């Protein structure tokens, strides 16, 4: 039988602090991985665009949105 999860109101202050710190650590790690994926995707797009240019295909310039 799974353990019952406590709601934040029923957790002690120390438990709440640990919960929120753990959540932030997890989310920061996930954010870092997403940034890596975005960077790799950008590099792949650039590589394909360069190869198309070598083949004489001109692509329209796209503005980077950040």
C-alpha cells in the first residue's frame, strides 16, 4: 500500500523546506538538460543550413527569438 502523501499544511516547517529545496534542485537539473537540448538542436539546424547553402539552396533569414 503506498504511503499517504502529506499536504504542505500538515508538514513540519523542516519538511516543507526540504520539499521545496528538493523540488528546486530537480527543476534546475531539468532546466539544464533542456538548455542542452536547445543548444544541440540549434547546432544541428545550423549544420543543415550550411550544407543546403553549399548545395545552392538559400534559406530565408529567421530572427532568433529569446
